[in-house]
C-alpha cells in the first residue's frame, strides 16, 4: 500500500486561506466537515496535490514555523503578481537554481512559508 501525505494548515480564518489557495493555485474544495454550519475542516485539491485546512480561532498567525511547503506550478512568474493581492507576501526570488528550478519564496496570509517552483 503506497504512503500518501496530506499537509493540513491550522488557521483562525479558514475562508481566507481557502480563497488564497483557491484563487492562486485553482484549489477546489473536495471535502467539508461538517456539511452544514460553521466549517471545521476543508479538504482542497489541485491536480494530484491534496491538502487540508482546519479551523481553530485560537491558533496564532505570523512568522513561519519549521515546515516549508513546496508546490510545483507551471509558471512561477505568472503567479507572483497575484500573491500580495490575495493577502500573501513575497519574501524572496524568483531565482533560477542550479538544480533546474525557478523558485519564489512566499508566505500565505497566515504566515506559512511556501515555495512556488517551476522547472527551468
């Protein structure tokens, strides 16, 4: 049986992160719990990449922690101008790396560290 991993972001504003990843990457909602009432969990999917958002009004936002999410996208430069308008922040790049990727470092609206990468 293959192992799969699904990163889950804990956030005080689940709708803000859903809108950020939905608009920036085209992530669609695949799961919602509960089905009615205030949402606790949203499963999101872009192509073969699945991740989740969990609501917790008490979780702090701010500087990124010890996890960095790296997402391969078709064109880093095309997404770059959209990040700030969606509530994120560009923290570095874009840079062409010697291992054959173009990389831009961003933070989502909660301050989670994300690398957007494209093959050169």
